[in-house]
C-alpha cells in the first residue's frame, strides 16, 4: 500500500528543516505550568525526537507555578513588583525545592519517553549544573527585590562541552554569585541570555497560549524585529507578552537566528514550529520573513529543483545549468524563512522599452501563499526602474493567470525582433501576453 499523500508531502516539507537544524543549537524555555502530567510527557517525547535528529538542545525550565503552590500551602501570598517575584528567604527555599523536583521530573520524563521511542539506541544523557552565575536585581522603585536575581554570565564553554558530548543541557532558574549567595531567576531571562551567549540558531518559548496575539486575540504568526518594536511602543501587547517580545527582539538583534513563541499545551506544536513552513506559534526574526532578492550562483541547484518538474511537463522552457550560470544575474528568488519557494527572471532585449517576464515558478508547497503575485510585482517594479514600457510573458499553460492580472493578448509581431525569431524557431506555439507599464 502506498503511504498517504499527506505523509509524503509532510515529510518532503520537513526534510529541508531537518537538514538545516542538524548540528545547530536550540535554546528552549518551558513554562513551569507545562512540566507535569501529559504536557510534560508529550514535550519529553518531542525533545527526544528532536535530539535524535542531531539537534543540540539547551532546555531552561520555569518554576513560577510550583513556587506559588508551595507558598500557598504554607498560607503565604506571592508578592510581585512590575511582574517580577519578590523573593524573600522563605520564597528562596521554595524556589530551590521547586527547581530540584522539576529537574528530577524532567529527567525522568526524558528517560521514560526514550523507552517509547525507536529512534535512539540508548537514552540521551541530561547534563545539569551551575551553568549560570547570578547578580541581585536590587531595589526597584524603592522595592527591595530580595533574592530575585538577574543573569550575570552563562558558562558557554561548559554548556558547549556537554552538547558536544551529546547531552541535553538542562538549566534550572537558580543562579549563584561568587560570594556563595543564591538567587531566584526568571526562565525567560536565562533562556534569552543563554541563546545570545551560545549564538543559538533558535530561541523557543513554550508557554500556555498560542504565541503573540493581536488586539482581537488572533495569533500573529510572523513578526520582524521592527514590527515587534512598534507593537510594544503602541502598548498592543499584554505585560507578559511584552516581556516575551523584548526577549525576542533582543535575541535576534544579538545574532540568534529566530525567536519562536508557542503553546506548549498544544500537542506537537514544537514539531510543527520547527519542521513545517507555517509553524504553530509566533516567529520573530530580525528581518522580514518573506523577501525577494537577486539570485546568486549558490541558488542554482534550488532553482533547478524548482523549475525541473515544470520543464518536464512542458510548462516552462528547458534551461540548462550552463544557461542559469550565464544568466543568473537576470533571476530573482523568493525566500520564506530562508527556504527558496519561487523564482522569476527579467529578460531584456536590444529594444530598451521591452522586456520579458520569464521562468516564473512557485513551489507546489506554497502556491496558495500569494508568492506568484509577489514575484510579478517585483518584476514589474524592476522593469519600471529600468524605464521599460512593455513587459511580455509567453505561456503554454498559464495564460489565464496572466490575463487575470492585467496582461493583454498580443501576437508574435508585437515581440522584439530577437524574441520573435526565438519564438518561431522554438515551435512551442506559446500564447503571448503584454503588460503596459
């Protein structure tokens, strides 16, 4: 029996992401509220799977909800200032207790999930230790934050050594000073600091909601750093979301490839976020996620993979690798999250007022994303900058697509002389369309 098309398509979609992430470092911050029961078991299984693919994992766990439960069991009410916990001596003891219990629970879940997973021959090791040094937060607006601290430094050499040994590095939200004092830290602070220090490929926050939401409560899937800054400047994010956005913007501004924020209660959200184009939460990047740029020679294999099926179907004119190498300067490519999903070429002639839109192709996996229109607009804008007055397109199959976007039917007599000669000699009998600029 053949496997379902959905499986094959999903596997093909995941393959480039798997290849890209192999050997890369991911820092994953997990809210303490997710670290019990079914959510913990599911996350542990997914972490085991991701590690088995050769991805280097640093996991930072939170403990807010566990500390609150311990305090409330003793009849104490947690105290906060500006969203930060005020840690007195009793609360520090709760923080230490919660960190120890959670570390043990996470290690047990990772070990247990290995037994249910066929992809590894032996359990992955988990490395914990004093990877984080701390400093006191001090007095904020007249409020003494007590034993609440900030990250002073990440011991990157020690973390990398454990990663090189094949371990998952597990960091608890507790830090120490050189004088021997202990401080309660924020999972978010540690994860951001570690990601920057390690120059991680991704910083991921697993929380209890579906990423960053807009004013109507809808998920925002992609944000550039500038868009995130504008959102914060306009007070469009709730306090906890604003803090996550600050972490994200700071991380990508200091060399982390992406910051991704997603719902850890959603089964499989981490896998979808890492290995599918649409993801599962909010992804924050330094620059825009979708961009069209000038093609270069390193793009030729990807362009050939993109256009070859269309050439075999007779939709596009066959172009050899030598042709692409000689004409790569006329090509533009569309990237989504650094994966190439489309290409187009602007072919010019001796007639300075005429040009051809050629080799427009979009990956079958992305044809509902409006990428064809984006490439068309890019080429028309490029042509206008060159003072071109008429843009031609020749097609055997996509004539209706061009007609719907303002192209008019034309004849071979309307083509520039050299293009008319190639059209006749080629024998493809393509339909001819022209777009006045």
